[in-house]
């Protein structure tokens, strides 16, 4: 199935969504850009500070239409819909974010190239670091068996340092035009 079909399934019945297939299919669309930052929208922040929840929801809906696989934005939308007392939409966006994050977490354990987390955007690497409460200290790219990996040196909340592996083959192929 292609991205549009997989997204339609998720939108129709989130319990039937295959987030891993959805993420993979997204890399084969004309809209795929692994370097889209997903930076926080200043206007959205201002609307939330002003507790203008209806306008914030409308702004989020426009933003998510540009990048439906943006887990932090779905979490923000869940919060906004809670403020609007729209529990159904709040729960749906929370479930969508959990599905995306769960897909990342189930893709590996990040301890080696063989078990690297498979990411499709640079943003997903940093989402994983936040989810795992890790601070990035440095990064290097390695190639192994026709696959590419970002190896991040990280520090946990206790100060212990280590490495975490992300498979970034889709990102590198995008950069190379393949």
C-alpha cells in the first residue's frame, strides 16, 4: 500500500493503523523531506500562552497537514483538545503520537548497527533522545553493508555516557537523490 492508503486507514480507524508501514511509505512520497525540522511554531506558542485554544487547534490542523508524522505536534494537539474538552480528538491525537513513537521504539534498541533504531527523519533521532532522556554529545556517520548509521554519543540523566545507533539509510539516499 502507498502512503495515502495507509494514512486513510489510520484516519478512519486508528486501531488498524500500521505506523511502521506508514513511516516507510512516507519516504516514497514527493513530500518526503528528512530534514524538515519540525521546529516549534512561534505563533502556536503565543496562541497557547494566551489560552486561545480554538485558534491554536486551527493552527495545529494546518501544521499537521504539512507533516502528519510529527509526533510532538500530535501530542500538542492532544493537549489543546483536552483544553477544549474534546476528549475524542485529544485521545485520537495521543494514540497517533504513541503509534509513531511505538514504531520507532520497536524498530530496534539502538545498541549496535544490527539493532539500530530505524529513523526516516533527523527530527526522529532527537525525538528518540528526548523519549529516552538522553543528551547528545556528538555524532558521526558510518557505513556498513550498504546501510548508513548515525552514531550519537549520549549522556543519560545520571551522567553515564554511551552510544546510540540510528539507521539513516533513507535519509542518506534522499540526500544522494536515490
